[in-house]
C-alpha cells in the first residue's frame, strides 16, 4: 500500500492527477484544500490519520506545503521506519524550505517535478537525491478545461476582464523566515501596484475578478480599494473554479502563483505584479510580462 499525503492545492492537483492515472492500493491522509482537490478528481475517498497510514503502508508519496507541517511530519515519520519516501514539488522556488521546520530537515528519498526547469532546480538544490520528471497531467487537464469553457466572445469590444490571483505571501514569509516582508514585497503591495497600473492603463470599462488564495480571505484586498480610492463597483470576488476564472479573463495578474503558469499554458496574457523592478520574478518564464509602474 502507498500512503498519499497532501495539504496545499497546487501539490494536491499534481499528485491527485498522478494517482488517477496510476491505479493502485492507496490510503489517503489529506487536509486543507487537498481534500476538495482529491475528492473532485477521485470521488468520495476515505481519509485516515497519518499515524495509521504510516503503520499500514509500504511507501509514501506526498506533496509539499508552506502553510502546513503535514507533509514534513509525514516524511519524518516514514523515514524513521525505513519506508521509501517520495515528495512531489509543484513550483520553482524555496525547495529547501519545503523540507525544513527549523532546525529539523526531513528529506525524502526521491523528488518528483513536472517540467525540465524544475528538474534542473531540484537537481541543484538536492545533489544527493533521485530527481524524476513526471508528466504534468493536471496542467493538460486544466488547459483543455479552459478551452472548453472559453466563450467565443471572450474579448468583447470596450471591456477588459482582469483576473487578480491572491497569494498569502506575508503569512508564508512570517512562518518560514520570521519576517512577513522577507521578500521585499507582499500580496498587498503587489495588489496596490496592480491597481495603480489599472488606473493609468487607459483601459475602457475594466472589470477585475479577485481570486484569493485558499489560505486567505478577500477582505484585505477590498480594504486596499478604499485606501487607494479605486472604484469598488469594478471589482468582484470569484465564486467559480480557477479554470472558469481563467476562461473568463483577458489578462491574468499575480505574483508567483502556480495558477499564473497554468493561465499562461492556457493562452492567456499573464503579468507579474511585484512592485520593485529590481526584484526578479520567482517564476522562470520569460513570457510572463513584468507589470510596469503607474
């Protein structure tokens, strides 16, 4: 039996798509956004406690998270039993930090990534580990869904539809580095930068859909609108799936979210909203446009 352990949405999406394509004898330890991600793809699966999964499994495959210790704890417990461990990394930044809860490092036996760039980064970060590139089935599924959902009249004359992707950067930075401003920017400074650009871009009738990260609420973004004097009526909060949001949009704006890469693959124009031009984008994709200052 293989124990599948996951918390955050991005890693859960990649891992659940792999499980769906590789039927086997699995048990599931899920929490946070991963619960809905796995059940949406695999149906009403049973979720069991971590200790029970480790006791009955022969190997472990987990995703990685910033905001949760679930996978880190799972790797540590599995390593203590001599069980083979695999971690799926769904991004391109902070690889070491995913496996550390200071000062304790829990490394798996093997790391799986989903593209050649991540393969190179992981090999440099962990020269002693086995690094494997797997097919990104979740991304292919997402692109097909966006194409299916995209209306024929998506780019209406006189209307620009912008999707802003929230990220809980300040909380993650505080948890990992002890400083919410560790990166030199956060989600709110990036959102203000986006609004400043929007106010000066000369777009006719722009409409913005706000999509907060699953670990945050939209309230802090709405508070910023009042502070900068932006028209609240032009902003609304997403109530649909990411695929539906991207299909609705003309442009996608964010910071370093995996969802930006998904939108790029689906054919949308994607912008990075980090305010300071001297700070490089964490996403290694030249086709992501750096948002200019207002």
